[in-house]
């Protein structure tokens, strides 16, 4: 896979992840039960793409799976204990953790353009979610921070396996999340609409995008991947606007434009740099 194709895959994954906010609105079951069913369906989607699976039970493989399950569960707890804006905004401190831990764990340098992109994305998210941010809900804010740290380590562990097989990590992560959530299904009593929503979430919002991420992370640095992933919290409410009719504020529109612009410019510059490096490599 080329670097440019990896950028497209990661961006498409972010778009698919972002449909969760809309799809979850049609599901009435308890959140942990939702996670369980969604993740179980996602595991069934991911399974056939593994071919002959390589379960090494290494720290990156197992750690990435646990981090993925943790990110999903912590985010659900965060939404219970604080505002949705707080949960999303604090969770997307993940790029900062990826940058710092990536230097130590992956030995991947963070360029000046990366720091500028991080600052622009942080400002854009602040504008986008600023109206809903509050100082209340300390417990929920802590859960959101743990969700961000967990997602950061998921990407770092995935990147650590860039020369190995990464799809087993997302498969195991969804298996772990399914095992945590499915026991709550007994008291959920989902109806036909709930099952449709959970099926769509498992296939299109979790299963397929994680397959894309598993391929893209082999060619993208951890920072590149998480910067592109910042499209998700901007696109998620946009789907709600388009299909339900909620109107964003002008400040939110400005914030969204800043995030999309920062991700786009960073991706273009990254693709150009890789193309130039490839062109200057000596041929044999």
C-alpha cells in the first residue's frame, strides 16, 4: 500500500467512525449492551480478512487489543458522567499523547508541522464544542481522558506492529469489548429497530473502518494517523445536522473548517514529502 493510499484509507475510516453519533440515536438499548453487540458483529466482519491469523500474544498485539476495548468502554462511561461535548473534546487529547509517547515508545520524530497541526486541531475542536464545555462532571472528564489515552496507545501499539500483522489486534479488541458488553444484553430487550442499528454499527461504523486502519497504520506514522482521525469528532455532528436538522453555531462551523483544513493541509504535505523522498532514492 502506498503512503497516499494509506491517507485515503485512514480518512475513509474516520468518515465511517463518525456515523456512530447518528446511528446510536436510533438504538435504545443500554450502552454496554450496545458495545457488546456492536463489537461482536465487528469481530465477525473482521475475522474473514485475517486469512491465517497470527496470534502472537505479544505486548503490542495484546496491549493494542486491551487499549481498543478500553477506549470504547471509557468513552461510554464518560458520556454517562459528563456532557457529550466534554467527553468528545477531552477524548481528542489523544493526538497529544500519541505525539509524546510516540517519541519515547516508537522513536518516531514529531515534526514542526505536526505540532502546528495539533495546535490548529485543538483550537478547532475548542471552537466546535466550546458552547457545550463545562467544568462539571469531574468523574466523566476523567473517563474521557482515559478514553483518549487508551485510543492513543491503541494507535501506538498498532504502529509498533507495522512490519507484522495488525488486523489480529483489532479483532481481539472487539472480542474483548464484546465479552465485556454482551452480558448486559440479557436485560436490554432490543427491538427490530435496535437490531438494525446495532448491525449497521457493527458492520459500517466499527468493522470495516478498523480493517482500513489496520492497513493504513503500516504506512502512516502514529501522529499522522491520529491527526487524520480528528475528522471524526467534526463529521459526527454533521451527519446529525444533515439527517435530523440540528443547526450548528457559526463558531462551530469555524471550528470544523479549521480542523478539516489542518488535516487536509497536513495530509497533502505528508504525501508530497513521501513522494519527494521516494523520487530521490537511488535505483538499482
